[in-house]
């Protein structure tokens, strides 16, 4: 599903990624761990096509990312990649269901079909009764589950999560961790998760450790 080949990235004189290679299979849950500054988030942003590498090759779902124009890259990202961040980034003026539907509307999908799919996801996440609540009316755990539903609305091939439970209490964090595995079982989603949470990291099918811009073997 994801193939990174000798990915490098520098910001000025600072070399952040120094030749990262990794293969991640369809339906696999992979955690990436390492100290702050190891290059984890930079790698995730490159895999998510939010940033470009300086050299190397990235292939997602058999598509060589470097060959896409910026317009095609935006369409590819919207269709194939879902994001879950530490802070949910929900839009405060919109309800839960409206927030979830935004990526679907960007993809110009039918509004009724988008809302129907969003309700299915809300039901799967135990939030069907909260669909018309705004973020300020939801708990932290509920807000993060809405963010997960938003990441899933376009049935992406890959879900990328950067410290998804870092802002949650221990019970909400545990529920979120279990949710990822339920979703994989239900939807065969591929997850790449950056985390400092040892429990989540060790639950993954595979744990990759980064240090000084490389993945340790």
C-alpha cells in the first residue's frame, strides 16, 4: 500500500530525513515511535503528500506520487488519504455531521449520499445521537471520534494519525486505540500512527522506531 524508497528531507542546513525506506502492506496497522525531532511527523507529512521530499520515491496504492501534478495530487490526497491529528481541527461553526462531510463535498460527491455515509460512520462510532451537535457540545473523546469519521468519509486507502490520543484522557485514549483496530477489521483500512503512547505503539502489527532521521533496523 505504501512504499518509501530512500526518502530525504532537509530544511536549510537541518537534515531531518536521511534516507528513509519502508514498506507498509494493505490492512496493516503500523506505529512509528521515537524521540521528538527524530523525523516522525516530517515523514508522515510526506507520506500524506502534505510536504515533498528532497529526493527518493513514494508510492501509494501503486501510484508514484512524484509524477502527479499539483491538481492531480490534491485529488489523489482527497480520495486516498485520511488524516487524524492530535488536535481534532473541527470547524466550530459546523455540526458533527457537517464537519465529517467536508472532504466528501470537496470531492464533489452527492450531498444526500455524503450525509448518509456520514451517519453510518457516526453510528459505527456510537455517535449517531450527536450528529447535530457542534464541537463545543462534544467531549474531547467525541470530538476525536468525529475527526476519525471525517478521515474515513471518502473511504481512503490509508489513514495517517499523528499523536491521535495525545490530547485525550486515558479512558478516551484507550477507546480510540481500540477503535482503530475495529475499523481495520470492518473496513480493512491501512493505518500509520505516530505515537508516544507505548500501549498503542505495541498494539500495532508492526512498530517502526525512528532516530536521527532514519528508521532503525
